[in-house]
C-alpha cells in the first residue's frame, strides 16, 4: 500500500533554507552551473553549516518524540541534482535529522512538488519559488538571512518548546481588511472592522498551516504542549474583536495574541522567544531578523507593485 501522510504536519524546505550554502550559491551565480557542480562534488564530504531554518527543523522533528513518531514529516526540495545533492544528504545524516524524502530537480523549480507531497508549509530562500507556491494556495515563505544570529539555534533559556509567531492580515487572514486600511486610512479601517466585528475574516495563506499545528497541539494537555503559537499584529481595539471571533469561528487555538497598535514587533517577538515569525510586510520582517528566524510571505496588497 502507498505511504500516506495522514494526520501529519508536512513541511517542505529548500536546501538553502536548511543549510548555509551562501558560498556555493554565489559560485553558481558568478560562474554557472558547471563550476557549482564541480565544487559540490569536490566538497561532498565536507559538512554544511546550519542555515537560518535549521533550528526550526530540529524542533519540528523533535515533536515526533512526543507524538509517537507520527507528528511531523520534513521533506527536502532542492534545485541540486541527485549527484550534487549528495553533500546535502551527507550533512542531514551528520546532524541526525530524520529527513528521508527529497526531490532533486537539477535546476528546475522545486515548488512544483509542494502539492504532490501535500505540504502544509514550504520554506525557501528563493522568493520566486515562494510566490508560485502561494499562488497555488499553499503556505509559503522566503527565509530571510539572519542578522546577528548564529546558526546553532541555541538561545539562553530555550525550553525546547516550538514557538511560532504569525502576523494576521495577509498571513493568517486574507488581505481584505488591509486593503480597506490602505484605501480609507485608520479611521475608515476601524469603522469597517467595528461594523463587521461578528463577520469572520476570510482565511489567508497560512490558515491551513495554523490548523495543522492546532491539530498537533490537541494531542497534548495544554500545560505540557510542546508547541506554542502567537498572533503578533499591528491591530488594536476596536479591530481586535473580529480577529478573536474569527479564530473562534475556525475553532483554532492561538496561545498568545498581541495587539500592538502599530508598535514595532521586534521586541515582542524577542520576548515571546519565537523560533520563526511570518509576516507579509518586508519592513516588519527586516526589523525582526536580529531576534528571530523570519519568513517573508509575499502575498497581498503590501506586495503588489505600483
């Protein structure tokens, strides 16, 4: 019988998000594919250093220890060929990561395999791949380079709990309210949200990913849950009510909700000790990178040209 990922959280990740491959990628951009292939084969026994998303993947896979090995599947999607990808798999084995499935596309766009694997989330260092996955309705984000972070993922006081933070509009929710804000200003936005306080917001690209996380959370008692989620939004009262009622309508649990009213999110993400933060606005993402691995979600009105 074919293997199925029933009841699993499936995360697809590119090799450049998982490992630090900046040097070899620079070689590819400057000297082309042949030089890149020679370099990877000549160095295939040299272990790659952890990348920005490496600590997140470690924590995701560690959930299987608590969920009887049925909770999470991490899949590698890489533009490497199988031949040059040997270095990547050697590094996966070196670090003891339980990643056994991969698609090596030899230069072709790997996002095409996101639907085939049924991934709830796709993380990549390539914005164009992320845009394509989002256009198909899958949660996807561009992993931004770390600023002042080490790749080992060790933080003072890290409890080992997986902590994921989300922006609201254009990430968990659609960008419909954000469009009102941009066209009618704060006063018009507040009036619109107050009038629609009992009307659930349409889902955004990360709704299904949050739902999958919630399904894993329900396997554990609240006080011992290895996953904690947070909504970190620029909204404030009176626009809070619609968000709360939307999550209630979805029957999805969010552990912490921070309504910041336009305050910078960076200090709050540091206080929450997020392992990763997803936001649609490039400026919010860039201010977060000194404190947390950050995924830019190029979706919605904030990312439309013109």
